[in-house]
C-alpha cells in the first residue's frame, strides 16, 4: 500500500470486488474502500488507475496499454459513468469519443480509424441509437443507417 496526497493507494489485487444492487463495490478488510486503486501490467507499467469513494468508482478512471500509452479515459460519479468517454488506439490517436449520463450513452458518438479518419458517427439517447449513423470504410465506401 502507498500513501499519496493524503489518500490511500492500493493494488487491485488487495481489494475484493462484490456486486450488490446492480453496483460494483470495492472492499478492503470487509469495509468499503476509499482511495486510488491501481493495477500493473506484468512489465510493471500501470494498467489501471481508478478513484474509489465509499466502495464506488468515483472520479477519473484511466486504462493503459502495456507500452504505457493511454487506452481509455472515463469519469464516474457514485459508481455510474458520467461525461466524456474516450478510448485511444495504441498509436495514441483517438478511437472512440462518446458521452454518458448515469451509465447511459447520451449524445454524440464518434469512432475513428487508427489513421484518425472518421469511421462511424451518430447519436444516442438512453443508450439507444437514434437518427442517422454514418459509417466510413478505409476503402472509401460509406454506409448510412437509420434508427
């Protein structure tokens, strides 16, 4: 266990994950955990960093490739996904940009090929696709889907 800025920092293997009332809870020594949880790749690079408050994901969560480059960035409030979610290709380019409200995908969705060209775009409401989605293929083709 580590201490940083007055907060507890512990390895994921040192906490227990339980599921209760559709929530993922993190406990340590049979008590709800508060602090930062980290997980390392076998090469000792950080794989996961997450903030937990009273057993629930709360704050920024970052996942990393073995290379140390960012894989995903998300934000949680009281165990629910809120705000912008971004995933990245291993080359560092954005892969997916979308938004969540209370664990539901809401608003715009954009997915990119690893060369930064748009692959798919559309909108969500309460995690359901709405309106028109456009898909762009590396070959130059395009497909349009209506929901």
